[in-house]
């Protein structure tokens, strides 16, 4: 039987996990906002805390069932959102990085939901490196490719 101390322990765990996912979602989203993308810190934070919440519900809300099924459905649902962010017209595809960022934000939220904070921080850091630090390299690479090919394939 659960005691008040156990309930408070669980509540504290849930609050910490949700708060960490909230902050990490904002951190990832700030880069998207600085880059003037349509998906920014509010959306990515919501994806992050939503994924953490669904993960926490699967851990604490259901007993005696396969809780990994919720994780699989989070991945599917975020894939659906990401597909809506991708636009394709002729040879130009936009939104792939935004879709991938939604997917990564969901994974950060799931990691927070399970208490895997080290993983969540590492993935957030790697995301920022890819989106922010390596952006000048990508721009330079795009210019080289555009000059060689004379066309424009992906812009995000």
C-alpha cells in the first residue's frame, strides 16, 4: 500500500522530470526561434513536456501492462507532426530540420520522463551543436554544392 511519503516522493520525481524537460525544450527551441523558424521554443517545449508527461503516465499510471507501447505511440505521433512540417515543391524541400528537431525534442522529453537526465542533456547539447554551432559550416557547404550543381535542393 502506498503511503503519503511514497506519494510525495513520486510527486517530487514527476515535478523534477517535467521541469527538466520544459527547460531543455525551451533551450532547443530558442535556437529555432533565433533562426526565425516557424517551430520555436513554445512548440518544442510543449513537445518535450508532452512526451515526458506521456512517458510518466505510462510509468506511474498503468500497472501490469506493457508501458513501452506508449513510447512507441509518442514516436508515431511526433512523426505525424513532423510530416506536417515538411514542404516539398519541385526540387526544393523545406522543413526537414524542423521535423527532425520535433522528433529530437520528443526524445529529450521521453528521456526526462524516465529520469535519464544525462541522456537528455547530452542529446540537447548535441542538438544545439548541430543546429547552432555547425550552421556556418552547413551554409558554406550549401554554397559549394550550389556552385557545383547550379541548383537548390534543401533549405531549412
